[in-house]
């Protein structure tokens, strides 16, 4: 992601709907907006004794007494579809822990608040579908992908990563579908609806390739379970604007930058191409988010403007941000938000 290019692209999208304020944000001065960051995802790890029996897929040998996916101790007994934590088996942590506890199974978890547009339930929590064995979501040709040369631990880690990313991408399909309904309920113009549906199709493609990568690295066919949740609706204009600012303008910008950075770091040509293409799509989705927010700002006037300013001020402080996300905020998000203000 070219941050300067992204900023100019988003400012151009804003200018179409707010021509009188577009010249405000060509520099890095954010005016009255505080330089605070989008919340990062809390994460951690935990270990537990191997269960007496497994109800799902097993981790790779020699850890096949452990489940490939776990449940966070805080959420045991809760509805798995309503979980706000993604938990995956950790080969590295289990190996280290078994020096002390031979039957241990260790897992890493993170809250579902990654980059990209989240799908949220009525409580505002990000929700994804669980992964399960199925073949119809991973029919993507990855014949050239390098898999066999990777160490076992690396393959396991990549399979877990892409299973998690696939869950996010799958949930984003629902998020854009819900966004289309909300835009229709608020009388949005046809071009925003068309772009929103195109973005949903992009997310279907992203989910398919992500599940295919998870399948290739993991050696077992994987796809999504049912996404059984009632979505959170935004039929009030200022609510739609603020949700789009956080999940679209900020979240999709983060996703685009991180995917592009990953593509530059990758050495497998197949993976480089996949990551770069997804980064381009996410940048286009962020542009759409700025267009939606600008339309809402123009339509709703000062009521929406105040809500957007309050949302910017209420974002979490940047102490736990990655260096890349901090740059995206400073060089892209804050200047564009200043244009809206």
C-alpha cells in the first residue's frame, strides 16, 4: 500500500461529495482531531491438559491428542458462533510446555478485531463462523504454491493463520451484505450500493482463496460452518457513518497496508500475487468507506459531523499499535478525517 497514494485516492473520493472541504487535508495536520489509534486485537496464549477425546480435528503428530482449534477458558460452554476470540493450536508453545507438563496442549488466541470490515452482532461484537471440513469453499488452483519444502511447524502455523484469515474474509461477505441493506434503508445512491455489492463479491473471492491456502498448508479440506448470528443494523445515519469510519475507513486501510507489507515480505510468487491482489481490493473497499462516510456527512449535516468527531476522539490510544498501523493512522486516516471535519 502506497500511503501517500491511498491518502490522495481517499481525499479524491471525499471531494466528489464534499468539494468545499477537500483542500483541508493535503498535509498531516489533523486540526482538532486527537492522534489516537484504532483498537488493536488483544491476544495471548494458554495451555491445558489434553482432552480425553476429541470432537473435532486433531493437531498434527506428535501432538494429535490435542485439538487443532480450541475454546478460550473464559468462553467454555458459550455458543461457539458468538465467540469473540479465535483460538488455534500452537506447535511451538506446546513443545516448550511439554518439557514441564508432558500432556499439555497450548493455544494462541486473539480477539476478532483484525483489519478489514467486521461482521458484528447486536451487541457490537465481531463474529465469525467456525471452520469445519468441507470442499466447496477451497476450489482455487494453487498448484504452484510451495508447501512440501516447508518445515512441519511452519505449515501448521500457516494453516492456522489462513484459517483465521478465511474466517474474517467470510464474515466480511455478511458485513457488506448488511451494509447494502442499511444503505437502502437510508436512501443511499445507486453507485454506493453497486460498489458495496462488488465489495461483497471481492470478499467471496478472498474467502475462497484463504480457505484454499489453509487447505494446502494444513493438508485437510477446510471451509466455513454456518454463520448463525443476528446482525447489528445501522438504520440511523450517524450510526452507519461511525460504524463505517471504524470498520471501513480504518479497518480496511489497516488490512490493505498489512496485506501489501506481507506481499513484499513473501518469497513464494503465488503468495506474493495473492496478497498483492487482496491488498488492492481492500484499498478499494476503504475508498468506498470514505465515500459512504462523506455521503452521510453531506446528507446528515452537523449531526453526523459531531458523531464522527466523537468517534475519532473515542478510538483507543496507540500504545499497542504496530508501527505500520500507526503510520496508516497518521498519514492516511487522520488527514482524511480532517477533510470531513
